[in-house]
């Protein structure tokens, strides 16, 4: 796994290096101080109690896989 990731600011277009240990934590652009969305590089397991909250607070594309025992 890389030690950091690049996130492009939606406001000014600047590239921001985000440490891998800050995965899932929103930040601010180093250039314009605009809010950067949380970055997830690994799948996040959510359940029926946490799904709606995760989708509501995540400001990015979401790929979901659903499973049922039937």
C-alpha cells in the first residue's frame, strides 16, 4: 500500500498529498483551504444500521455490493 494518496481539490484544482493513515478523514486543501472529501481506498463494510449514515456523509461515488442469505 502506498504511504500517501493525491486528492485533487474540487475548488481550485490543486493536488493534495494525503497520508495513508488519514484514510476516511476529511481534510482541507493546502492551497485554498476548501474542504476535501474523505478518501477511501479500501472497501468499507457497513451494515443496515450504518449504511444510510455513511452514504449521507460521503461526498463521492459509491459502489455497493449487497448480499442476502436467501
